[in-house]
C-alpha cells in the first residue's frame, strides 16, 4: 500500500456522500461535519485553506469500517 494522498475536505465529503453517508450535524465553531450511515459515523473537519492529512484520512476510513484502499477506490 502506498502512502495515502493528501485530500481536500470537499473531496472526502464527496466520497462519503457516494458511500451513502449524510450530514447530521455541523458545528460552526470548528467547522466540522458529522456524517452517518447505518450507525457508522465520523467527523470531517473543514478548515479554510487546509487539507486533510494522510493520518486523518486513515482515521476517517477506520471510523466507517473501511480500509484506506477501499475508501480511496470510491474516488
């Protein structure tokens, strides 16, 4: 497995939407969205001008029960 890419929050949100996740809450203070599907949930941070690190991308994939490779196949 190669090192996961650095993605923008909007790209990750699009992948999650393709997987059937929907936004259930947005917190304005830290601008993060919580998305859910069938009891699985994760928090996706949205910070202006900042990308998501590969470590955070791995954690999001783990939160929803996928490997990083399975998650990136949806791109």
